[in-house]
């Protein structure tokens, strides 16, 4: 089997593979390449429009992870638990019933009662 040289046709590379029995053409899609490696004439991939949203979601995940690490450090420095610190932050909202605090902190109402008694 012989392989012909690649030819570029509107964003696709065409490789001709000659065989005595048949001739097949394999198309390589440039959309699978990173955008920096894509030829200038290749059209944008339909998923390229989603890239900003994916970048934003990734940035939000990194931000939340950084906030969690910061909260853990502050709680350690203050000598309190992470739930206690988050409860103290909730105090900015004013008085809240135990059920609302439990919902905000993802705790059982009994745990919130113990938390309030402790602080």
C-alpha cells in the first residue's frame, strides 16, 4: 500500500492510500487539533463556542477551592471548626432560625443547636 502526500482542502487533510484492490481516502479533521495548531483557513469547531463557558466553569471551581482553603486556614488560626466559622459569617444576615442555618451550612438541626450552644 502506498501513501500519497497530504493535500489540504478547506480545513481537511486528505491522504490518499492506494491499493491494487481499491483506493480509500482518509479525512483527518483539524477540529481535533488544539486551536494553535489549526491551519488559518480551517473553520472554527462548533465546540469552540462552548470554550468560554468551559473556561468560566473551571475558573469557578478553582475559585471555590481557593475559598475553601482560605476558610480552613482562618478557622485553624482562630481555633474553631469550619462549621463554626461559616456560622459566624452567617451572623451578617441577622438573626436566623436554626432550620435556615442548618440549610445554609448543610447541617442537621441538632448539630446547629450544638453549634449555637458552643459559640
